[in-house]
C-alpha cells in the first residue's frame, strides 16, 4: 500500500480472451493500488498480461470480473482527459510532421489550432526535438520517434501516463538516456506513471515501486518498494541487492512460462 492518495485501484480483476482454440485466461484476480505521483512498473514474463492490464486502465480492454478505478471512478472506456498511453510501437502518423504528431491528441479534444500549436511547440524543447518540428517520422531516429510518441501523450496533459515498453525497440545506450530524460519529465510534471518493461535495470533505475507478475494467468506475485533517491546508480550496493531479489522472482516465473525448461 502507498502513502500518497491512490489514483488507481485494480481490484480482483480477471480477464479471459476467447480464441479459436478456447478461452485463454490472461489475468487472474489481480489487485494493485497505485498512489498519486508514483512511478509504478509492471514486469513479468511475456504473455503474463501486462499489456492487457494497461489496456484496461486505458479503457481499451473490457474486464470479465473485478473493478478498475481511476480517480475513484470505474473505467468504462477511453478517457483522454485522465489517461494517456504510449504504446510499444511509436505508432506515429507517417504523413504528419513531428509537430503535427504531437498535436494529434489535442486535435481530438477539439483544442483550437493556435493553442495546440503553442502547446506542442513548447513541448519540443524538453523532448529534445526543437530542430525537428517539420520533419516526418521517416526522417527521425528510433529514439526521436519514441520521444514524439511520448510528446503526443504529454501534450494532452493527463494525470496518468501509461507506457507499454516505450523503449523496448531502442539500443541500450539510447534507452539509458531516454530513461534519464523520462525521469526528468516525470519529476517535473508529477504525473502518475504506469510503466511496462522487460529490463530489470530500467525498472530499478526508474520506479518507485515494481510489481512482479506471475506467468500466465497473470497475478501480482510481489511488489518491491524502491526507496532510493534519483538519479540512481546501478552499481550502488542497494540496487545490486534489489536486482538480485528481482531477478530471482522473475526468473522463476519466466521458467514457468517456458514450461520449466530452458
Ligand atoms: N486480443 C486477444 N485475443 C486473444 N488472446 C489475447 C489477446 N490479447 C492478448 N491475448 C493473450 O493474453 C495473454 C496476455 O497477453 P498480453 O499481451 O497482455 O501479455 P504481455 O504481458 O503484455 O506480453 P509481452 O511481454 O509479450 O508484451 C497472452 O497469452 C496473449 O496471447
Ligand atoms: Mg505486452
């Protein structure tokens, strides 16, 4: 449980997908509460339901049983005033420039052209994209594209930011830098971030808490509090010890997901 007021409550959520080969239970009685301003990371084997859980928080995936509350209200569908999502694949519109991509959410909200241009232009500085306003996605590097996707989510200025493996496609060095950059944004905007990653290091460097999920059907296996100040050093004794603990929990579940064999 967290000290700050809870902004997200996931209560006993179960989810089955109907597939051609029968029902697949993706999540089984998952419960998790997230406090306002937290950076909470979900980590667990492939297929354990992390994206499904984010989809539920974003109102894109219906649940079978249980409840998902955002700001005390049950989620009934997408609510771009409260929740923004960054998907693993940047999902930029190739025919739109950087600025136009960042403006997209505001356009959907009916924000007048001049205002949205102002908001998007202002964001380009912290996004590190000031010289790239007029470029198209094909002219940007992978890291830049991810930053445009994050900019699109930041532009609509929600209290909650869902991020599904946002740096998964990037090389390690770019990823580390993007993590530092994201921490800076998070600390300045005080948003609540729910982040999904497969990287132990990324989880440990960024999160206030890490929720480890079991192999499918996903449950919350354990929640690690990471109390250290930022910026963190992976080499610090505390993080090295936490990493060992985290890995032993995840390793067990990843092995189970692979049927107990390597
Ligand atoms: N639309 C769908 N229809 C049927 N099955 C689905 C659907 N979406 C997800 N699943 C199944 O539900 C389970 C959880 O999927 P999900 O994408 O949430 O996992 P994940 O933890 O995000 O995995 P990864 O780490 O690989 O992204 C998987 O077994 C997946 O095959
Ligand atoms: Mg996923």
